[in-house]
């Protein structure tokens, strides 16, 4: 049976949805969906399990945000489950992500994606770019992700932003919290993108008026956090920001024209304490309440 984009995609999907999700796709303002892919992970695998586990731990959250004074009953979103991405095939996986995301955009939905390795964002941005003129990308990460390839493979999570810069003007890309990459990547970023290494909140606040009313897509790699706050990720990098600062950054962007958001690189198998999954679920809750 062919599944529509209004139904859960994964035949093995357990029915566990993110806390507060509705059953009614048509009435939903937003769609949350999983992109369970770690085909190009370069160090520690396991991010394909991230979307489901983030949903499962979300049951431990309150549905009320004291930061925003909003309750999840005030928003309507549909949890579509995980996309059935073909194991080991990044090119086809990206095409499928673009196809599904494009349908939701055509239906006027706000996008909220759960990764998965960071390469999944390329599929999403292909769909967004075709439908949203002058889109700005706000990128929060420990890594530049500006390689041309990794070990000869251009379709790599370490090259995702460089691919996106091929069809989005690099001057529409803002990068925050970066603290790892090659010399060449840092040189490219300093020359071409709006590049703010090491720090997040202060430079972000300084950019908000410049971004103004332009449409924005936000991508957050969980490793922007210091490993003390998020050890469950494939390429943890010391020297990151706190969970409190990332939450403040999410809230600082609430008045922007955000069309979509993703949170990627959560690897539950690495973090038996569940700390990474729990902070990820809270970030997702706050994003839903801030941007929809």
C-alpha cells in the first residue's frame, strides 16, 4: 500500500508521538517528522535512532513552557513518524526527504525535523529553497560542515553546509558556535558566510535586526552544546555552550519569520543516561511553542 504524506511512514512505527501531537493532519499548523539516517557518520554511529528516542523521552516533559508562557494545547502539530529512508543510500534518502518535505510545504505546514545525521538538512533545504525565495539559514553547530568531501565522499554530514551554499547565497547563511573544522573551512566561512565561531547568544542577538523579516530556516546540531550537556552525539567537541544558552537562543529567534527547524545528530546509543535525548526533547518543545 502506498502511504500518503498524511500518515506515519514507518510500518514498524510504535505509535509513540511527540508529546502534545494531534491526530489531525489537515488542521495542524506544523508537521514533526523523523529522518532516521546515519549513512555517512564519520565517527560514532547511532543517530538514526535519535528521532524515535526523542519522541519517547518527551513524555517526561511538562506541556507548559514557563519561558514563553505557552502551553502545547495552544499549538497544533501532527507527528508523521519516521521517513522510510533506504539504508546506506544517502542520495536516494535526500531525494525522499525533499519529496516529502515539499508536500508539507505545499500544504502550508511549518516543518520540524528530527535527525539523523546532519546531511538530512540538505534534502530539506532543497525543498525549502524551491518554494521560499531569499531563505536565510541559521546554523548552530560545533563544526563548520564546509568540507568539499570527506575521505573522497562529497555526500557527507561534514559537507552539508557547503552543499547548501551551492544554491543559497552564502551571505544568507549565519553560523554560530563553530569551534572545529579545517583551516580551509574556517577561511571559507570568514570570507563567504556570516561566521561567528565559539559563541552563540551574543552574536545571534546582534544579527536579529539585520535578518529582519526575511524567511528563516534554523538547523541545530546537538553538538553545539558542550559534551557535558549532550554527550550522546557522534562527534562531540569540547568547549561548547550550555543548554541554558541554547534555550535562550531558541527564544531569541521567536520574532523571526521561521519557516522550519531541525535538530540533528542525537545518538541515543552513546548516552545511556538519556541526558542528550532529554535536552533535545526540551529544545523541540520550545521550538514548537516559539515558532508556531
